[in-house]
């Protein structure tokens, strides 16, 4: 009897009309490709580029104050500071770093005027500002407020208005100096805040004009000669309207920025016998009073 194959015998045993089920197994190559695709999570398709966001700037306003960037960029002279030959008036400037200032002790050590940091940018208010302002007033220290500028973060008018609204005003009471703009090296990045020289000049002018419109006084400008030369092109437009508060930690005040024939205040050291930074007012006490009275 002829032998039949296993497949033929299986077919003969199936009911009529029965159709064999298709195998669920895939060829080895196809299965391997499928498995690889699963492991790569679809890496065989073109990847979609994800939008990148700039990292946020982490601000540290309690560390920023008039002169906080000066020594780092321009150093300190080892030569002792000689008391200027002309009559000068001793003063100081403070920020939140000094906290609660002992104003009576400062007066005993020679302080006759002071500048206090009030604001930075459009969000920061020195938490000690009002206590420092009130304490200096009671002690008879002629004082004024200053704003630490961040020109890359917002417009000049916005920062000027925030400043005036939070302590940067002026009152003709004989004890209030005009508001001051602290414009110095950027503590968060590029020295000139990413602005061109002309854009920086425009920013400073808008800040100055806004403060003048709000208070009737042009702000004192705090800066260094080197920064001013680099970041404004040594612009000479402000000397006729804005008193100069220049920083230089050396034995003499040195060359001044263009447009100013003399400094009103010289910040000559970042530490000394008085709290905070050490300043000379370029004139006798009655000239400090005159600046306060407008």
C-alpha cells in the first residue's frame, strides 16, 4: 500500500470546508526589525526637534549694591587714600547687607550723609530700606535712595517708576538727597548688559528723564570711569544735568567720565570706619545741604 504524507493524512481528517489557520509566526528578519523598533521607541522615524528655552537668570539682589562689581573688575589700590586737600564731607552708602545700621555710632565716627539702596530692577525692594531711611533721618544724616539698574531686564521708564514708587522720591526737607542711579558692571553676565553704547545712553537718558518728571530732580549717576567709557562710549551728555558719584578704590579719584569737570561724590573704598562703602562729598557740609535742598 502506498505511503501518504503526514500533511495529506491531516488534510483527509479535516471536516469539509475547513480552512487551515494562518501561522502567527513572522519571518525572523521581520520579527527582529519589529523588536528593534520597539526598543528604540520609534527611533527609525525622523526625530522632532524640541524648542529650547533660555535658562532663567537667578537674581541675587541682596548681594548687589553700589560698588559690588567694582573691585572685581578694577581692583583696589594698596596705596592709602589721602584726604583730599579741599574741604570734603564724609559719608557712606549701605544696602540690605548692612541690615539695621547704628546711625548714632555712624554719626560719632563722622558720617554726615548716606545713600541707601532702595530697589533693583522692577521687583526688588531692600527689606531694610525704610528702617535705614527712618533711622538716618532721626540721627540727622542727610540721606538719599539709589536704584541698582538692570538695563537688560526691562525698560528704563519701568525701572525709574518702580524706584520712585518705592522710596526713590525726593522731598525738599533739607535731609533728602536727590535720587541716584547705580549703573555699573553687570553682576549676572556681559559687562554692558548686552546693550550697544547708543542703546545704553538711551536707557540712561530715559531713566533720568522719568525720574526728573516724577520728582523734579535729575538723578545722581553712580558709575566708574572705565565702565562709562566702555559701555556708553564715554558719552558726555549728562554732565550738565546729573551730579556724578564716581567709584575708584585708589589713592585719588583719577580721570572722570566725559562731560563732568568734577565729581560730587567719590566712593573711595568698600570698607572702612563707617558701615558699608566709604564716600567723600566734594565740598563742605553746607554744599551737601544745598544738594539736598535742590
